[in-house]
C-alpha cells in the first residue's frame, strides 16, 4: 500500500475516533496532514481550537513524524508563546507556529501512527495547561 493510501486509511480512523476532519495534501515527497479545528484545553490559549499540521513523506508509516504545527494565534492567554513554539513556517500557503515538542520513545509504524501522533499532541497540550 502506498503512503497516501495508508494515510487515507489512518485519517479516516482518526476522524471516526475523534470527530475531527482530516485533510491530506501531497507536495513532492512531502505529505501534509491537517486536522481541522482540533480542540485546545480551555483557559490556556487564546483560541479554543486550531488546525494542526503534521508533516510526513512517501515512506510513511516507516518515517517518524516529529513535532507539529498549529495556527500562529495559538499563544497563551497572557500573550506569551508556549515553550518551543517561537518559530513560524510556511506550508500549504499558510503561516504555521511550529511546536518543537518532540516525541519521546520509539516510533511505532504499526497500528495508526497518525492517531498516535495526535495523542502525543493532546498530551503536550495537557502539559501546557498544567503550567
């Protein structure tokens, strides 16, 4: 199965599990995965929800996803930028805030890596909320 076919399958599973919409875009060797309006923890950020971007490539699911990107408006209520999120980058004609929050542990290409990476993002949001 090709990377995009595998991603379509995993995106559908994520949609079914979370109710989020997932958009996939291929550009050259890269494949962009956008989770539309993922909820943020209440009372932490200036937004209640954000699009979340994952970047992978044609080797998916063997190549590990690392970090994630969100809308640039994802800043704390006091106006501060979350730790490790001070860089912005351009993808898909948009400016994204890069969250250099790296996964600990081993990347598991089995199961559903997109759903696993989203679980990582949610756990990091929860840590930010606890600050």
